C-alpha cells in the first residue's frame, strides 16, 4: 500500500510513497449510470465507502469518474466536473474488467 505506480516499475533505489492521508469522512460521488459507474459504486461499497447519491456532488466531495476511450481531462471537462477534485478511474481496473485487456 502506498506504492502507487511504483509497484509495477523497477523499484531499485526508489523510496516508498507516503500513505495517502486525508479526510476519511469526505463524501465520494460517482456520476452517471453507465455500467462502469455502477460497478465502481459497488466496489466502493464493498470497501466500506458509501458513494453519495443525487444528481451532483456535494461541495467537498471527491468525484470519481470511470474513464474509457478518452482522457481524464476530456471526460472531466465534457461533464463539467470540478477538475481539482475529480480523478479518473481506469475501468479495466474494475473486477469484471481486470485482465480483459489483450
């Protein structure tokens, strides 16, 4: 945990990344209703995170956007999401998609 992308890279000489710290009670919002968004909400729920419901994110929520076939920047801009608190999530990392890349 806390290694980020370094877990897949040659790590000789690299220091561990610090563990993420932040507001553990910060609300999380997953917009939309496509299958990737539904699955991401399910994965979050299994991890004990209850994504916010409603049409838009709360003022302080972290917005997670499943992004496939485009860049995170384009997906965030197209949907009008708050860029400073909207990271993209690769749909291939979701359980039903893991290992599906040829």
